[in-house]
C-alpha cells in the first residue's frame, strides 16, 4: 500500500470522478469505517484490567479537587 499522503491523494482523485449518488455511498462507508475504528479502540480500552476502577478513582479525585498539575509531573514537556 502507498504511504498515507499518497493514499489520500489517490482517494481524492477517485472522489473527484464520482457522481453525487456515489459520493453519498462513499460518505456512508467512510462513516461506517470511522465508527468501527472508534468502537475497536473503545473495546481495546475496556479490555484493560482495572480501567473501570482507575477511572472511578480519577473521577472522585476531580470531585474533591485532589488533582496534580501535569507540569509538576513532567517538567520536560
């Protein structure tokens, strides 16, 4: 497969040749792919052990304002 820039360029060239009806089909398909990728990423995160418990702790820390400034953790950022 081509690199990302080449793939984008090729996709744009193909899209320019499509009728309005075919563009609607492409849009629907792209929407499906993006949603699927998002769902896959969510499933991957949910599979992490203890994620739910860690999120709950983080939410509680926000409520009681027990937060740490990220700059205090990473001075090189």
